[in-house]
C-alpha cells in the first residue's frame, strides 16, 4: 500500500506489496515482500521485536531509576528548605525576644528613675504610685522571660506592638 497525503487521515491504495513496520523515528525498521517474502523473514522479525522489547524494558527501568533518584533529590531539597525556614523562624524569634528584653530593661530603668525621682522629691502621689504599679505589670507582661498574664492583653497584642512600635496614647511622667 502507498500512503498518500500528510494529514491524520491517510488514503491507502493497494499496490500488492506487503510491508511490516516496527519502531518509530530512528528506531524504525521496515520489512517488505521482495526477494524474500515476509513469511521467510519471520525469524529475523521476531528477533528484532524481542531485542526492541528488551531495549524498551531497559530504557523504562533506567527512566524509573532516574525518576526515583530525582524524587529523592527533590525530597531532600524540600526537607532542607523546610529546615532552613524553621531555623530562620527560630532565629527571628530569638532576635525578637532579645530586642524585647532590651526594651524591657530600658522600661525597668525608666520606671526605677521615675520612682527614684519621686522619692528624691518626697512625692507620695497615689496616682503616680498606681501608674508605676500598672507600668511594672505591663513590663512583666511584655518581658519574654516573665510573660505575666494580663487580663486585657495577649500575645497577639505583643505582635501588634512589635509591628507598629509607636503608640500615641501613653502617660507622661
């Protein structure tokens, strides 16, 4: 038969020659009736088919092994990236706590200075005493080593405080 055209639909015209094709692209092999009939070439054809089948099996196994190796490398890479992200998150937490502790130290020094100033001036202002107690409670709440419970504030408020870092509603003493 003769193939006519290059589209998906072929028109076959009988020419009296039997042709057997196997493989594709560069591995394509063709047998046709000629000096030797196809029936006389069956041993060679079967041998070729068996060899091709073995080669395909080998290539598929090699491909499977490559895929397994690639999947393992990808898993290791993803695991390393997760460990890196966890390590970075832990370090950020450490850094944030160190900065908070530094702020707490400054706040405690400030409150101590206010108390010392009040004592030096013989001031016994109950409003100032209430403010100092309030400030000490809030510092203990903010302190990453103390983490005192607060009835109104929680960890989310600490995160918000860290983001904004400035509050316009505060007492001045």
